């Protein structure tokens, strides 16, 4: 009973440490997968499980992750919109479930040593690197992956009856529907079987028991790959596949360092790729990997050290998916989440054996408990502070710039965050630094334009920057949208309309451009374009009330005009032409109204209703 009280106490401590993260905002990839993603605003399960485009508004990132999208849509519905609290609450509940299962697994791997099992669980649960996943809403996929793998191994290890029915295969299969990296479950399970479940049989015979796991994982990968569209292109930014893979051994060094010294965590690093396997950084990476693999092999030969061996293999295998499959960034802090589960096991058990804590007397145990509490307190403090980094865009990108000053994207987004927070004077040198790193970028010029406007530099300078932004980046919708906003504020609607229409074409998921166009078309009584644009929005958001209202307005006005035109064509009477003229005038088609009113007066001279419409139309168009 005491161990359950201890686990419950640990979960309360974790909740306390993360108590300042529930109102943190959306960041980075959250925008194209959540904030600007219309798919999650309706609980359309059929689409989530059949269309990879439901995951993101950007074609190059539209991976097949139906389980993840389903949970995001549920959070949206529970919160009644984009309320971060509900998204963070959902993530955190699953995080606590993961920690509970991890304790059960460590308890089995550590052969009932409950203290070390609780310590390993606490070390992972309170580690600052874990905060990079818990705070990053869309990257909860890594949490689902870890949950699926831990649950699968735990069921296999602790529940033989469920294992016989293959129930241990269900959690990792579900994990692959959140992110395909869950396929690493099969080799992790193989490591567990070879280390703890040999049953006095050969390694080859023991390995046969993991064949169903490998079949499920391989089949899952094939299914996810078949469902992923050809537009998915994770490698971006001019990074080659060779550069990515050559750099990964050095990335492993950085991850390993971050476990023991988590002082350099950054949501978006400025790590530069390696170009040759003979670079010192790469050689150091290979040396570390060989050393860890060798240590895992040697530890696996001694029964007492097998828990440490299992942890090391978990760490190494957890690195494989993001090392062999090139992604858009060389490294991400959230990729440490799964490997650090194994490293937490390995480090704790190694400390238990080296310090001989299993046979230590009361003084030694008290000293070990004190040292453990000190380490956990430091981790908890670091995690609590790390949560503050994720508070808003300003704090988020400030940390990126501080840790990764060579990251142009970080500088640009930090500049926009400062301008949005009313700190344009501080944003100006940030944009200057970005301009030196990546000259001739339209988005940087758009940043200068916004900062110049906030600093009252004058419309001429602001517009010069906006014009240069559109010229430098004609395929980027963002400068066009920002420029259009500025033009609308100055009453230059025709120019703004052109930019908004172009931005909507460049970025089909850009709802803001379309919303602004709907307002303009409605004000101008351009019912044809209003209905067309409203249809585009309802295709993305079928339940959007504003778009449906605009669509109904546009269609009703078009139908009214069509009916009046048919009546005048079928029965060319003065009454029908007068009615048509009134419709045209109401719709702002003054020239057409004049023509129809004149036709009515030809058929019935002195017709008062037609004369009134003609006079009103001529006042609007005095020179014909």
C-alpha cells in the first residue's frame, strides 16, 4: 500500500511543478496544426482517419496522424474553441498515466526495488527536457508514442494472460496512429525479452516471441506510409539527407549531455549540419554511441546489471527513428522524450549498483535519499522555470534567440512578438540582426514595416518596406496579408482586395484573408464574389457561422437578381423593368439600374417608381 501512496505523492509533486503551464499559449507548429487548422474545429472522425490533410494546413507537413488529430479536435470541442488550458489539461492527464505505467515497468525491471523504481519515474517525470514535450501541444504525439511503448512493454512484463491474447500489441499500434516512431516498440520489446524473459532458452528462440510485435510495427509503418500523401516533405531548408544523417551522432551527444546538464534546451536551435563523417563532432558522436552500446552489451551479461542494460538499449533505440528518417530540423528537444525514459532507468540503476545502495545501511540510505531529493528538487525547479519560457510568443522566442543567436527564424518571430507586445523599439535591432543573417527576405521587410508604423516613421517609409517585402517574397502570403491590413486601415480598399485575393490563393488555408474579403465584398454588395469566397471558407469550415451567414446573404441576393432578370426577360413590362432597376440599385449596380429604369420609362412614360430609381442611380453616377 505504501508504494501506491508514494506514487500518488509523486504525481502530486509533478502536478505542482507543472501548475504554471496550463495557460501557456500555442507555439511554432501548433499554428499550422491547431490554431489555423480548420479540420479540428469539427469532430469529423471519418475525415481524420482517411485524410492526412486534416493534420496540418501546410502540404509538406501533412502526415497521417489520425489519433493525434482526434484528440486535438476533442480538446477544441471541450474547450469551446482555441483555449490552451483544455489542450494542456488533456496532455497532462496522459502524462500522469504514462508516469504511473512507467513506475509499474520500472518496478518489474528493477525486480521489485520500489525505491529505485520510484526514483527513475520521478527523474523522468520532473526532468526539464520532458517539459519541452508537455508544453508543446502538437508534439504530445511523442507522449502518445512513449505511452504506447511503455504500456505495451508493461503489459507484456506484468500480465502474462493479456500477453497471450496479444493485448500488449494494442497500445503501440495506437501510438503509431499518433506518430510512426512508435514502431520502435518491437526492438525495445526484443531487448526486454532477451534480458529478462529468456526462460533458459536460446536467444534466437526467445526472440521468436517478439515476431508478432515486429509484424504489427512493420504493418503499421506500411499502412501509415500508404496513407501519407506524396506532398509530405519533412526535409526542408536546403538540408540534404546525407547532411542530416551524418550529423545525428553528434546530436546524440547533445541529447546525452542535456540529460545530465539541461541548461541548453531550445525549442528551435541553430545547430549547423556536419558534412563529413570525419569531422571531430561526428567522431565524438560515434565514440559515444559505441561506448554506450558496448556498455549495454557488457551489462546485459551480468544479471545484476541487466536493468541498466535495458535502459541503455531503450535510449539507443529511442534515438533511431529520428536519426535514420530525415526531418526538417537536425534536432528537437521533444525528440529526447522517449529516449530519456531508458536513460532514467539506466542512470538510476547504475547509481544503485555503484553506490551499493541495495546493501547499504541506514546512514547510506539516508544519504542516498537526501542526494536523490536534491537532484529531483533541482529538476523540478528547472522544469517550473522552463514552463515560463513557453508562456507566450515573446518569452518563447526570446529564449530561442538567447540560446540560438544564429537562428534567423527565431530572430524574425521574436521581432514580430516584440512589435505585437508594443515593444517596437526593441524589435527594430532584432529585425536588423535577422536582415544581416538572411538578407533579401520579404518577411523581414514586413517586420520592419510593422515596427516602423509603431514607431511613427511615416506612411512613406512603412509602405516602402511593405512593397519591398512583396517584391522579395512574391510566393509568401504573410507580407501580402500584413500589407493589406495596413492599406485597409488607410481606406485603400481596391489595392488591399488585390493583395488579399492573392494571399488567399498562395495559402488556401489562410482564413484571415478570406474573412477580410468577405467584409469587403459584403460592404460593396459584390454578391458574386461574396458567395464564392464564403463557399471557399465553408469548404474548410462547414460549421463556421460567419461564413454561412455571408453565403446565405450572397446566394439570396444573387437569386433575387436572377429572378428579377428572368421576369423582365419573360415578360418585358414596365413593372418588371422597374422592379429589376430597384434590385440593381439596391445591389449598387447603378449603370444597370439606369438602363433598366430607362427601359421601364420607355414602356410607360412618367412611371413614378422607375423615375425615382433613375434619379437615385444618376445621383450615384452623375457622368455617363
